[in-house]
């Protein structure tokens, strides 16, 4: 439903019609949204929410009236209606000036838009959420942390690492101690192949005394990944030490550490151990695309299916379904040899 809000020219105020596409419930919310948009468009003609609200036929409306009932009240039950807002002049209109002081953000309107953006985000309607976050940052509060964080999350889930990094730097400029954005910044640096920068950020983050256990774990996994990607034997050995510590600490139930360690084992000439580990992770996370891709790569490697056979018990009733599942994993990730061999081995277990 679109809401058209019109202000008549009077007392030095400009005539303007505002088209609001944001989901609203009550008339007073529409007025607040209009006032904020008007004041952004005409900064020298500041309006206040003290406006008379009426239908196009000049019939007054109560501010608490639900907008959804306006269409029902219309005589012809049309799919649109127009609200007229008339400014009530309580003082002379402000004079035009050569310089305008920055307008303080309307926190009520900002919170309303952020609330709607959060609902869109929960429904995975990222495009709608983005429009609201941008409206807040461009027109209302250029330093709003919640809107900036929303844009960061949007960019990261769509793999736009450079854009996410740019917003994160602005966010951390306002609060350099904020832990979650620092971890996200390290993630961006990782995906941009800036491994050294990622290591520096993560080491500083891990030295923070107030770091939560979950944050400490995630930062440790990311640090091990960054160190391993740095490529030197010294850095990779540090990564292995971190992973061994995490696995021992969790009694080998830390699937994040095990997934990364499986790659280390495979790279260092222990493919049988790597296969056992990645299968264990895959059982725990059967829908994880990254784990599936890793397993498919191990299967395509030389003698991959020999190591798979060693890892699976041919007498177990679950082995044949396991081969069928691995065949689908191989297919999804382009492992052609994996598809054929999985079906053949699965058939031999029936």
C-alpha cells in the first residue's frame, strides 16, 4: 500500500507530495515519516509534527487511526487514498539563511525505520532492508551504528567484502573497541587475501580481557585460518598449535577446528586421517556447502576412494546410504569421479 501525503503551500512552506512505501500502521506514523522527509528536502523550512490531517474531502482524521482502515472507509473502496496535511503556523516561518546548522536526527522516525528494516532482514528481504538503512544514513543520521551494522551484514552475506570493509572502518572509527565489527573486519581481510592484516586484527582482539568465550573461539579459528594461509612453515605451525589446542580442549568435538585441521592433514600427507575428520564434520553438518566441497575435493584426490573405504564399515547398514549421499555431494561440487565411484561402492554394500 502506498501513502501519498500532500502539504499545501502556505506561510513560506513549499508545496510537496510525499509517497511513502514503508509499511506503517497509524496515521501519526505517516505524519512523522512525512515531516522527517520534508525537513530533509527543505532544510530551511522546518516542519513540526503539529499538522492537521484530513482526507482529500477535508474530513479530519484522528492521529491514532489505523491506515489500513482508510481504504475500507473510502466510498468506492479504491486501492489508494490521499491524506492532506495542513501546517498550523504557531510562529513566523524561519528566514532563509546562508548557512544551516546540522539537523539533529529525529530518533522516533529513525527507530521506526530501523524496526521495519529489522523485520525485513528477519524475512530475508535484504533489498527492502537496505533501502531503509540507506534512508537513515543518507537523510537522517549519517553515523547511525545500527544502520551501518545492517549494511555490513548485507554486504558480507552477499560476499561484497570491499564494501563491507569500507563501512566497518567507519563503524570502528566511532567505537574502536567494539568486538563484533573487529572480527568482521578480520573476516573481510581474509576474503580479500590480506592475511597479515587479518592476523594483526585477530591477535589484538584475542588480547582483549572482556572477550566472550564464543567470540574468543571464532577469533581463534579465524586466526588459525589466516596463519595457515600466510604460507610460511612457521605461521602454519602456529595454526596447527591453535587447532590442536582447540581439539584437545573440546575432546575433539570442535567441528570448526576439525574441519580446518582436516585440510592441514590432507596438505601434509595424511589423507586417510583427513578423510576420517571431514566425514565426521560432514555427519555433524550435512548441509554445510564448504564442508561438502572439502569432502568432494578429498574424494577427487589420488586414491581418495581408497581412503573413503577405509573410513567406512562395509558391514554397517548405514554405509550404502552414506555412499548415496556422498554421490549427491560429489555431483553438487563437480566431482565426476566421485559420483561414479560412490554409486559403485554403494551398490556393492547392498
